[in-house]
C-alpha cells in the first residue's frame, strides 16, 4: 500500500505499534522509505501500549484508515474511529479465528448459477463456493481461504448473501453485489454469480 501511494503521489502515514524493536518486521525497509511518515510505537521502550485515540486524532474526515493487527488493537481502533464516515475505516485480520458478526452460522445447501460459464452447481453445506467452483474446473484467484484477504471477491448478480468475511465494510455488504466466495454463502439457498 505504501508503494502504491508513493507511485501515485498520494499522502500516507504508518502508525506501527509493536512489543519490542526486535519484533519490528520491515524496520530497515520502512525507515528507508521515509521517516517523516512513520510513527513507531515500541511498547517496551515507551513503557505502555499505543494510545490509539491520540495516534488517530489528526485525521481529516476524507482520509481512510486501514488497520491490521491482533484483536485488542482492532477493537481499540474500531472504538477510536466509531464516529468517522461510513466506509472510511477498514480492517484486515491476522487470522479469521473468530466468527464474522454478520454470519448467520448456518451451513445450508445452495444452488449456484454461474452466469458466464452457463453452469448450475448444487453446493452441499460442508462445501464452500470456492471449493465447489474449483471442483467444477473453474480457476479463481484466492489466498487466505478464510475471508480475510479479499482475493476471491466475486460479483453477485442475483440473490441474497450471507456475508462471513472480515474485509467488507457494512456499506459494501449492504450493496449486496459482491462476496468472498471462500467463506460467504447464500442467505436463501440461491445465488447467481458473475463467473
Ligand atoms: Fe481470502 Fe477469500 S481467499 S477472502
């Protein structure tokens, strides 16, 4: 993301909180990129964890926040940004070990219509959409297979989505036109995908 911002002449700032300097991945690489945009917070040197509210208090309303880290940090950032405009705060989880709050939790069978491939698939409850299309011989990009990276994002043409990912914002979910097919399912048993 930093490389993209630099290439596209967009302003950025990285606030990097870490327990100790020894655990600071990319320390040299980041320092080489530009000191003035970096704020390291090293817990054992500061004697306390990052004050997230203070770290974010100079944000303009049109700036975007991207946060990645363990659950306590994510929660602190979510609390500190709760009054920011919808869609301006984004979270990427280290892992998807918890259950997305948007999920119904039901793994029901689904019928999938793949509009461009002109294929209809019956997907049993134990199989993900990504697994079903792979079994049908369709190649689709993926990475985490846990709803955390957005690589498998797929356009939805018809049907209600049971979102189970950790990357879409509430605003994106409410549009109902895209889903992470590695984890999300049909809310009412039928979906038409742009595949
Ligand atoms: Fe990462 Fe689906 S493969 S969200």
